[in-house]
């Protein structure tokens, strides 16, 4: 129960911070990514503020621990290889973020604004998840070993 409650509180706090800081505003994000034009540096301060809070907490509370607080063990990925699937997914993600100025995390946080374009973006994102799962089911990205 503690794990679910703490996750809910952390998610709500994260979403509130995203909306309050303006990180859910695509124009602000595109302005931040436009380093050769009218660069909007304000999101750099948001990220710097987040790091200023997180880093001391990480080094004092998280890193020294041998096991997590809410579960018996850490859940770390065993996948260590960089493959075509990872690179193509990262490229598609980065392209979409750069073109639209919408990242999935802030998009979910900004759904509270009622903006129809955000709802369309989230629906498209889930359709994309479905397409990738469909394609992977035919092993186009992960062929069976010979």
C-alpha cells in the first residue's frame, strides 16, 4: 500500500510541478530547444532547480541504501545492448518531441488543461505503442535466432 500511495503522491507532485513551471507548454519547450533562434532559457532554471533538490537527496538518502524502501529488491534492467530498436525508438521520440514540443510525461500532466491537441497527442502515442507491439509480434525488429 505504501508503494502505491507514495507513487501516486510523487506523480501528482511531478505533474503539478510540470504545469506550474510551464514545461507542459509546447511553445515554451520549442523555445527552449531553439538554441540558434530566440532561445528561452527559463526551462534551464526549472531543470537546475529540480537537480538542486534531487542531487543532495540522492547522495544522502538513495545512493547509500542497499535495498529500496517499498520493495524487497531493486528492479534493474538486464538488457545492456544498443540495438536498432533502441536507436530507432530514440530517434522517433526525439523527432516528435522536437517538432511538437510535447514530451509524454508533460503531455500526461497537461491533460488536466483540457487542450484537445494534448488529448490527440496522447491518443496518437498509444496508437503508436499498439503499432510497435503489432510489428514486434511479427519479429520484424527482433528476428528469431538462426
